[in-house]
C-alpha cells in the first residue's frame, strides 16, 4: 500500500449553500425545575445539506488524502454576539437532520437538514461537532464558544450551522479527542487523521492542518492521541480485530512502534480514566495503557465482552458493559463492569434491569451512570460498586435489535444528565445534585444520537 504522508491543505471559499427559514417548531417545555430560557435568543434555521452522499457507505477517500471543503460556514464569527457567559448547547440527530437545543432551556435554537443515519462526535473544542456520514466527517458548528483573556473569558454565540467543510473518509467511524488533538478513524481504509480542533474556528470553510497515518490493514477501529505526540491505534483487518499498538511521535507513516498487545480479541471502543490511562474493550477483558505499558484485565468468563466504556478524569475506574453470550443476536445484559486502571481490579455490578450501548455515562465527580430499560437512571459508586441512587426518568423501553434505531440515550454535561425518550419525542434534564428531573421538553422529531458542546 502506498504510504500516506503528512499533508497541509488550503481551501478557497466557494459560494454558500442555499438557506430557507425553518418552521418554528420549538419544544413545549414543562414548567418544572429550572427557570426559563437563558438570555440568548437566536433565529431557528434549516440549512440545506449539500455536497457528499450522507449514506453510511462510501469509499471515495484516498489513503493519503483527507481534508476537503466545499463552502463556508453560515454564522461566521463576524456575525457573533457576546453573551453573558458560556451557553452550552445540545446537538441531536433525527431521520431528517440535526437539531440544536439550548442546554438550559431545552428550546430549539437551530436545525440542519441531513438525511440518513448520521453519528455525532464532539470535536474537542467545546464548539464544533463532527458528523460521521459514511464518506466524510462533516463539521457542524454548534455556534457557541468562549475566548480566554487572562483571568477571564468572553463568550459568544451565533446561529448553529452545518458547514460545508469536511474531512474525507471511507466509512467514517470514531472521532476521539485527547491530549489536545482529535483523531478521526476511517474503517474502510484504516486512515487516521489528526488535527488540533482549535483550528476549526480559524476561518469559514477552512480546515486545520492535519497529519495522516494509515494502519497496516483496514478495520473497524479507533485511534487515541496520547501525550507528547504519541498515538494509540487498534490492530485488525476486515476479518478480525486483535489488539492495540502505541506509536511514537512522528509525521505520517514515520512513527516508531513503542509497544503492542495482541491479546484482545474483538477490540472495540475506548475511554480515558484519570489523567492518562487509556482502555479498550476485548471479548475477554480490557486492555489498559498506562505509564508506557499495556496490561490486561481478564474477564471471569471465557467470553466476557466489555466493548463499550465510559471514563472520567475524576476517577481511575472505567465503566463498561458486560456481555457473556457470544452467539446472541442481541444480548440484553443486566450487569456492568467497573475496571480500576490503577489496581487492575474488576468488579461486576448487577443492575436488575438491562441497558444499551447508549446507556453509559459519568457524573461530575466520576460517579458511574447507567440508564436501564426500566426507565431509571442508576448512580453507582465506582470504587465500591454500590448503587447509591435510582432516578425514574422515562417509561420502560425495549432495545431494538437494529443498533441504528432510536433508543433512550444518555449524555452528561456538567452536573446535568440529558436523556432522550424517542417513544414520546421528548428530552429530559436530570439534576444529578438533587437526583430529580429538572426539566422536560417535547421535540418536533424522534431523537436518535445526542451530544453537546460546553460553549
């Protein structure tokens, strides 16, 4: 395979995609909990999607290519207004596109049309979201940010927009921010594209400089930027996945391998615990990269898969799912795993209800959060495994056998846990301090994926 190399790209500013005003369809917000809308009101927009095919398949990327841009962002910094403080927003997908909500009021502040099944990934800069469309990672501007000025900051807001900027990909998969950089993984080519997300705000329709590395074989994988320019990548091919390797700092393919571990069948997912421990899940345990070494925590079962994880900078313990039926079309697990990355200890916690891969999260103090199919959010002490509280949020639900289908989804920002309820086209904000639902809102669309930006 031809070796990719580090590339620097510059883009012109083509004409803007067409816009049309959106029918105002903001949610009806329940009167409980938090006070009314934050002091920011922006017009609701629908931005017509353009350029690439939004389908989940596509092989138009070249191994050494990467960034492309076909237009400029609507709602540029020149149209911004200063607001009183950081104004967090939520970003969610539905069958017809993307909706943006004010995270405090749960009111709609913008919409973008984008057909198909699209996945959301925080870009890492507190403002942008990367949308995995299959043949690209498209840049979505959630429209809020804060500029630091010494001992204080100035916060700004513009209308959110699906920009025309995109990183080319073949089967766009995971996007991971860590150690000041974001890594994009293309499952169809094994391409890893790295960049500083701060560069996403440098200009309308212009992508930041990026560096490209390619794994030896294409596979459904992930890459994690590490300290001092190092890089962790999964190992595998189209038939199987088997472990991870850690590469030294470098450019393009010029990266020396520092350490590897291939004792991780079905390697999947990633999370960071504490300041610097990185984990990936296996079908028989979990790998931990810490202090320059890779160790393995084995499952107590021959097949004990921990393929989805949630980490916290406040805790050395990683929360993971735990599945034991290798032949199940859809296993409905009732236990979660807690892996201590400092001691290597593994604890399994019985919940008394099943959950899905979108049910895992972490609270502001590192507490483990799990949304069950009984509709309740469980708060777990990660060190003891004790369930400290159970908060009723949504009606009981059943996980679909089609993983792309909407299901209640958990996203945590600060001390608030946001939970979607597709059955009623609603979203709920849970105050983790009080353990109560603080606010609920009806949505105009059935929600699917959910993430947010801090502003």
